[in-house]
């Protein structure tokens, strides 16, 4: 049996049930191969293969193999660092106090039982609960769509509820999900974050470009002029095969460089526009260290842990977690108003401990500017760093749809009826 991250979207309680099922399959004599980031799953495994050490160009090697114990003893394994506790995601010293509340009144979408819920502003809130307890109905269907309609003038119909109070305290809402940043190879991290515009300005300002009379459009692979016309700036040609999937081959004229020869002769610090698009974020950071506007945007990509992706990497080659972090980086590089509501639905899906660590730091940064962060999450490492928890339940489906506990993680941990509370209690005591 091969399973790819089966714990996605599962509450710790449901995950424990899943692990028992997997062990049962193993005890019947079957072989199970599981791709997973979940700590409990690793501890339950008989054999672990740890791939790394980094990501992208820094990865692709087998770092460690063996039981969870053996992985912990291997100093080269980042997974081992987090499993053994050598590295850990810290619990914040103080829980921030809310600056106000957004109050959803009479929520009745799907299985919600006509409930009133207060979302604190200016802090990071986790909405937790077992699978099917009504988290998404409350946050995505009602809260997000109502805010999007009233603040962003979006044309969406919110889920069933009576009203939302306190809208005057926020000025916009942003949902950061794992959907791709673009569906074509023409979109890439540089175009999405807006840094490509600045880089093209820089090339258009060089002495070479001025002597030839090139404007910034010359350095775009989306318009005629500077791009290679044989492949229309794609760098690849699509060959349609009847009854078979399409085959992509590099363009023979430009050799996959997307630009024509004249454009590539314009250099900035000895590099052509193609060379710049081919740099990783890490390399670009040192290359543009003297151009503050560009450096700031690239720094945010570096901060969210994407030092290994190339600036011109087609968005079709990015994973969901990478696309989500590019969106986070783009938000980070904008000037904050301090009145924004960020909504994230299970942002840790497919993220390793080290990436979750970076993610929690970014979310704290959003909240430190006075913004409101609302996260639907099952990952205990994220839940323990939240300032406030709203726990839905008690069960899934018809037996869910109410708020059973809310408050700081320490308060929810004392709740006798909350499943989440039990797991948080254990993790807070581990500290």
C-alpha cells in the first residue's frame, strides 16, 4: 500500500484512529509505504527513510534511514533534530491581548447550530476541532465570504447567518490558500511577487539598453520585441501527440532561453535577463544586494523558506505548499495597514517541521503589525503558538457545529469536553 500524506486534514484524534488501521494492515503481513510529515506517524513507523538535507537543489539525497530512534541520533537529519527535541518550535512567552472582536451572530451554514462566535482582532486565532465539526463552514463560508463581499466588494454569497458585528474595525480580508499562483508556465515567482517589473526597469536603465533604445517591454517574454518568436517566449514547444499526452521540447531557436539574441546581449553586472530568471532566490539576494526595492521583495521569499526556488521557475512546477508561501511572501512585502484579516485553511499541509517553524514565525509577524490572523488547523505546533483558540465540536457532522471551548491554549487545555484540549495539554506539559 502506498499512501501520500494520509494525515492531511485530520484531527489528532482521527489521526490516532488512522494509525491503528495502518498498523492493522501491517500486522496482516502487508507492506505500507507512507509519505508523511506527521510526528506520530513517524514514531509509529518501523523504518524511516529521511530525504534531504535541504529542499530543491540542496536536497535529493538519502540523509538517514532506520527507526525513529536511529533518526534522532543522526545529527545530519533535520527531521531527527525536531523528533528528538534538539530543535523545537517555541511556545510564545506571552499571549497577545485582542484589540477588539468580530462577532458572527446566528451562524447556521451546513451543520452549524445557530451559534454566535467572537473572533478576536489583532491576534492569531486557531479554529480547531475534529474533521467535519464545522470549521470551514464557519470561517470560509460565512466569515471570509461576508468580509470579502463587504470589504473587498467581491461577488460572493456568504453562508447562512444573521449578521456580523465589528466590520468597521477591519479594512480588507485576504485568504491565502494552496491553489496554484498561475495555471500556465508563463507565471512564475518573479511575476507573481512583482519583482520582475523592477528587474526589467533595471535592465532598461543600463547603458547597453539605452544605446539600443530598448524599453522595459523589451525584457518581457509575454510581448513581441524581445522574446524569441519561434516559441513566443515560452522556451518550450508543445507537440501534440494523438491519443497520447502532449510532449514539451525545448525551443531549438533560443535553446529554452525565451529571449532573442539581441535582448540577451544586454547585461547587468555581467548577467543577461535569462541568467537572472535562472538564479535561485539565494543567489539573487546577493546579486541585488545594492538595489533595495528588489532586495526587499526577494528577502521575503527567502524569509518564508523558499531560498531554493528559481525566480523564473514556472508556476506549474511549484507544489501547493510552495505556491502558498509565495503568496505569503507577496503579502509580507506589501506595506501593512494593520487592519487586515488573513484567513488560512490548514496552511501546514505538506510542510516539514522546519517549514512549519518558519510559517508560525511569519504568522506571528502578521499579527505583530496589528493584523488579524485566523487559521483553521490540526497541527499542534501551530495551535500552541496561537494567542486564541476556538474549538468546534464535539464530534463531526450532525453532532458537531457548536463551539465547545475558546480562549488561550492554556484555557482550552483545561476543558474537559475538548478533544483538542487534551492534546494541547500534553504538548504544553512537554515544554
